[in-house]
C-alpha cells in the first residue's frame, strides 16, 4: 500500500518522470482556490485532518498531501509529508511573508500575484519581499585580479610583483 505522498508523486508524473499536464492543470485550479481562501480569511494556521482538508477544498487526499508538500518549507514547524495518512491530524502555521517568498522562489506567479495578497501584505512590502527573494538566489563573484592590476592589498605594486608572486 502506498502513502498519500507516493500516490501524489505517481499521479503528478508519467512513467518517464515528466509532469502530467492534465493532472497539473486540474490541481493548480484547486490549489489556487485554497490560497485564495487562506488569504481572504487571513488564515495562517491549518488544524484539520488530511481528509477534512481535502473535502473542504474539493481535493483528493493525495492532492491535499501535495498541497502540504508545496508549503512545507514555509511552515513554522516540521510536517512529515512522506507519512501523511487520511486520518493524520495536521496542525501547522506559517508566516505569510515566508509563504510569499517561497512562491517567488519557485516562480509560482499564478500564486504570488493573486489579488488577495494585497489584503495581507501591502504592495510595497510585496515588492521588497520579491526583490529580497530574487537577490538571495543571485551569486555575486568577486572581480578576478589580473597580473598587471594594482594589488588588492593596497601596497601600490602590481599584483604580479606582490601578492601574486607565488601564482
């Protein structure tokens, strides 16, 4: 017998590991509705069983497991996604700012651009969070010092005659 999470994974991908487009199109509509409800009600806690959550949001239980998998990194506490069962009591909370940043990180524009965010996080703060998240993934490399450049130790010598002497 497979777990809800394993069922989620098998339904979301085909035998070659590619995304099942029909499945995802259907799921994403229900997922978006869940976020719209959470944001509209300003609810940042979920206290329910997997089955109750699925029924409330017109989902299958494995899709509820998939939803929790999607927010697990934004949760304030750990949730063992891989061992969720229908009767598992889920008691989790999250910060809206962290959830928003995770959506930006995963490039889920259909979720982080929902108009309901404006009632939870003002537009200026959304822009700041978006910029902060995008910067966190940017790698900035130091400029490489060439042999004939001034030495970065401020000795006044060329790099090749100073700190680069051993290179």
